[in-house]
């Protein structure tokens, strides 16, 4: 049985709810249909539990149209966790051998190259330029997106940590953290990657593990322990490290104003909201201009849980809407603290909005903004 009685009761309640949460669901925004909504997914599974409908091809499609952004959970009074319910059902779909075709290529790429982008493993750290030895030894777990698609986040993170007096180490044996597989239902392969990474990370003599990707942060701090895989050193997101050393951060005056996008994995999933804001306000010397939808009410960028791989146009539609919300503030800089969000938001931002990740804006303050943006 996939769902126990308690979960089945929650699914039944959701299937009968007035379903106003659909107005915060980004996939309702993208499709404008009642099927890809929290209620639509619960109704589908409720019908399966009661034996009135099987999960057919359309059902699978609806389950994979969810971003697992957990926005519905913040809205839902009885706190029904649709993202987790969807993920549980996805797991069974993968075990049944019915994973959507579009995700098979990602799994094959990770099997072959240890990253979902089909990039050679030996080029994973080709951006790396270590300059410093001595200081607190921090192991930077880069994550696939910063390593291959947003390399300036990775190189800026290393430079920044060295500037703050740390010694940075990177493992040539780092593999994908497993998040893209676990979130899309391939738990078995995800655990395989997790076991490898735990072995590699535990063998390092570094004092702490630092991540810039909230997807990595969530799996390393929540999913790995759930699988009884224990890391022998603390894991910190870069926003936490920078906030701890806020007195040592550079300050520069930025022209215009800055707004901030909360990544779902960092915010709603791991409750980190204040740290990146404090860092940005410190280095820019000015308050952020907040978007109307912010913190636990922030709209997802559209890039989560396999949606961009399977439905790229809908994912981009959601990303473009988030960029529109950022532009509505009048800000000319949009900062996020997630390589995956940055990648999506930058693709939709146009010329009048500069999209940066947290380490980038801090280093920009150090170097002097004009040298880098202009
Ligand atoms: S997720 Fe909560 S608010 Fe939304 S339809 Fe289900 S029960 Fe209702
Ligand atoms: S987790 Fe996000 S995309 Fe999925 S049903 Fe909830 S609000 Fe919609």
C-alpha cells in the first residue's frame, strides 16, 4: 500500500476542499486548468485509492506537472503536504517502470557522467582556481548546476571564502547530490549517489561542508539523514556562512535597488529566509525592496522537480512571471541564493534586470560594482 490510512484521509479531505490554494499554485498559473493543482492531484490519487480510477498516462502527466514547491502547504489550513504525497506516488511510478520518458535521459546521464547535464565528469572542477592554504578548512560541495552551468557562482564562492580567510577544498569525486532523482521518484538511484557522496565527504578532513545550491542543501541535511546516511561534519548554506561573518563583508553602494527571490528549497523547505537578506543589505548598505510575494509566499521560479525537463515552455512561463513580479518592484538587480533559480530567472530577465547569485553580489561589492556590471 502506497498510502496509509492517515495519508488517505488527508488525500480525501483535500479532494473535497474548496481548493482556493490553486491560486498560489504556479502550475495552475501555467496551465490554467484544474488538473495540475494541489486539489487535482489529490483527487486523482483519491480516485485511485477508492478504486474508481487508475493512474493512467494522463494521471502520470499530472503528477509530474508538480514543482514540489510546497507553496500549497503554506496556504492549506489542515496542512496537507501535496508535494510529499506527489513524491511518494512518483516513487511508485518509477518502481512500476512508468517514469516519463523525458526523465530517463537525465537518469542515464547521471549514471554515465554523475551529473544530469551529460557533461564529462573530469571537467566538473575545470573552473577551479585555488589560491590559498591555511585557515579553517571548508569543503565546498559545488553541485552540478554551479559546476557546469553557472560556473561564476562556483568560482566566486571559492574566491569569497578565501577572502574571508578560509582554506577551500573541493573533491574530484563529488557526484550529483541525488536531488533531481529523489524529487522525481527515483529514490533507489538517489540513495546510491547519496551513499557515494557521504563516503567521499566523510573521508575529508575539512571542518564543514559548504553548499551554494538549496537542492543540495535539502538532500544533504534532510534526505540523507532520512535514509540513515550520516555526514560527520556540519553542512551550511553559503548564506549562513556569510551571515556568520557579516562584520567582515565588503560594502559598496549599488545604483538603483535590489530585490530578492526565495528559492523553494532554501525557504519553504529549509526555513532560511533572513540570512541572505541580511547579507545583501549589509553589502549594498540599503534595504531590499521586497516583491509582493515573498518569503514563504514567494512564487517558485518554475525550475523544480523535473518540470523544466518535461515541460520547458510552462516552466519558462512561470519563470517569466516571477521576473515580472521582480520588475514590478522597480529594482534593477534581482538576487537569488540558488544556481538553479538564477539559471531560470536569468533566461527570462531581459536587459533591464541583472540576475545574480548571493556570492556574486558580495564579490561585486568587494571589487566595486562598475568593474563588473558595466
Ligand atoms: S491543498 Fe489544502 S487548501 Fe489546497 S485543495 Fe487541498 S486541502 Fe484544500
Ligand atoms: S507543490 Fe507547488 S506546484 Fe505542486 S501542487 Fe503544491 S503549489 Fe502546486
